[in-house]
C-alpha cells in the first residue's frame, strides 16, 4: 500500500510539473507594435528564355498599386513603408514569350 501511495504521489507531482511547465505565458498583443516602418524589396529574375512584354504590379510606398509595363529583367525595387497590423503587400507579373 505504501508503494502505491508513493507511486501515486510521484505521478501527481509529475503531472503538476508538466502542467506548470506547459503553462502559456501571457504574451503582449502583437498588434500593439504597429504601425511600424518596414523595408520591402521586390525581385523578379529569369532562369532561362527571353520573354517580352513583361508587366509587373506591386504594392507601393503608400499602400496603393503600381503597374509597370514592358519591364526589362532582372527587376528589383526597394520601398520603405509604414505598415499596420494585417497589412499585406503583393507583387505579380505577366510575361509573353519563352522563359521560365
């Protein structure tokens, strides 16, 4: 009976230790660090081929959209922007001709 009591006590102690060690700390709300300044770089390169008529669209410094037509590759654009929580940035392109 004494052995069962010791084992039961050890089991309870282990469970308490696991419970305490897995307790999640109260983290600060990550949205409280916004707005903040971000440096963003867009890059578009070519691995092969020679497409023509490359058009690029990206989110610009003010959060609007910039459209470029007949862009030569490689393309690179750096912007600095103030972002808020849940803001997003995008870049897309279309090309005509062989390439990859």
